[in-house]
């Protein structure tokens, strides 16, 4: 049968054939030609799992369905010569029809509730994104003003740190944007904001007293201020000579000196600025401290800083997925970090950290948008790539709450098409949104 470009739910799409309900059986792909909220199934396009789904679709009495043979595990049944109605329909058939109607009604009610949950989640994502842009703008301005107006800039950073800490501790639904979409033009501001939020996550997971968290936030926001005095060409270089490397390694000490001139920062904040490149094995800089001699704030910021640099490097082609970054830090780089704090970080991020692109067991591609519960670490909340549905109405599923697909494996961003990334991660940036309160 001829195909035509997609124009809507009721239009045949490229590669599809038209079929009727009597041709369905488990293993056949079907697409329902009605809007998503007008049927009881989780998706409009899927491979039929069992005979019950066949019966439920038949009970919808749709005159036509669509099938993509490329997605079928078995071929559709032969099309009957004509649809006939059995004049001797029995009471059992009527009872079965009533049962199917009740099943469909219950499924629709559950779907409507899931839709309300999805809407609340989207609203939380939108709110978090707005907070991120506001915070990124504030950070950018404060860092820009630091050389000329150090006291005013530091006061702005301290205010933002307090506000961000309160947001992370108080928002039980969306917590805080961790890296949002990294869409801000100021890379240093975006990196500083990401490191701050990740550091707060570690502090919260490690049950550091709430009164100490604002200092962690401030130290994270200001940790790279020494880079403001270094040539961008040196910062961007991946192959520095000895002289350039010495200049680069001076940014902790020079940033510490600049921060001290502001005269209002507590010791833990200054520690994070000076010592965030120290390593627990003593091979860091500037002072080659090791183990517990490295101040706690600096040990926390070091983990957050390294993670963000792995997933958002200067060369995007070298970006690691969140899962890959955690694996690298644990298996290859563990001696550099406080092992207990690294464990807290990995536990908070989960097996599939928010921002991960994953393949589900039904073959669909999704982005993790909220961490899994501690008792179900393999079942986070995901946004599913469904191009037939506008992203503003995207399907968001808590995998722990449905009897359906699970995650098959994590994927690299480089493996996915621009269309998928534009849908799942707008602007093709990692999005660490909504670490669930239950993780902490």
C-alpha cells in the first residue's frame, strides 16, 4: 500500500501499512490513529505484548490501524475478505465486552493521573530552568565584577549561595537544577553553578550540617576565580608546555589571594578556592596536600569539579555520559578523591544519573530526568523520545511505578541523532534536573 508523509495521528506514515484489528497478534507492531489522550495505552505506537492487548484494541472498534512491518516480530495475520458481525453473539461475548470496557476505563483513569503527574514534573522542570538562568546570570555578573568590586561581588555570591542552598534543601519535587542545560554563554559561570550544585548534593548526601552548606556553595561558586587572570588560550589548551602548565596550576593560589582581598569570606570558602586541585594521594597542587590534610570543602568541590569537567569538557566530542564519568572516577581515578565522599556522590547520582541517555527494553530511547529511589536503583524517571508528541507534552515515566519497560543500557551522546538530542536534551547539553528528595 502506498505511503505518505506524516500529517497527523490519522495519516499513514512512511514505511507503514494500513491494517485492521483482526490482523493483530502478539509481536505485531501497531500505531493507533487517535490522539494520545484518547486511548488507554502508554504509547500510541508499540509492539503488541499479549492477547489481552489485542482484545483491548479490537474493543476500540477503530476502522483502521497502522503497522510498521520493520518493527514487527511476527507478520500481521491475513486481512479478512470483509468484516462480519456474528448475529448469534452470546451473553459471554457481551460480558467480555463489558470486562474490556472496564479494563480500558481503569487504564484511562490511570493514564489521566499519570498525565497530571507528568504535567507537574514539566512545571517543575520549567521552574528549575528559570532558576538556573537567573542564577547563571548572577554568577556571571559577580565573577565579571570581582576584580574591580570584590566586596560587592562576593556579597552577591554569598547571597546566591544561601538562596541556592535553601532551594536544594527545600524543594521536595524537583530539588535543584544541577547542570540545567548548560545553555548560558558564560562557560565559567555555567561550570561554577554546576560545581556548586553538585557539591551541595554531596554535602547533603554526606549529612553535613545544614549550617555548613552555604560555605560549600560559596567555595564551589568561587573555586575557579583564579582563572580570570589567565589567558584563555592557556585555559583552552589540552597540550600545555611546562611554563603554561605552571601558570595554569597557579589559579588556585591566585584565586585564594584575590578572594582574601575581599575580606569577608570564611576559611572553608578560601580552602575550596586554593585546594580544589589537591589529590588525596598527594599528587595535586598547589601544596601537594594528601588525605585528611585537604580541607573538607576542597575535597567536596574536587569531586564536583572533576565530574563536570568529564561530562562538559572543552572539546564536546570528548564528553562522557554521566554513567561513564562516574565509572571513570571510581575505577581509574579513585586515589585522587576522598573515597567516602565519592561513594556518597555516586549513591546520590544513582546507577543512571539524571541527564543520562538510555535505551529501554522495548527499544525506545529516553533521557533520565529524575534519580531512582534507593530501593529501586535501576528504575529512575525518564522522558521518552516520542517525536509524534510535542516535547512540551512529552511522556515522562517513573519506571518504578509501571509494569512496562526497564532500562537496557546507558548510551553515549555521540551515538544519538541530533533530532533525539534536541528533543531529550534541548541545546544538546546535559541536563541534571530534579534529583529526587528521596535520594537523600
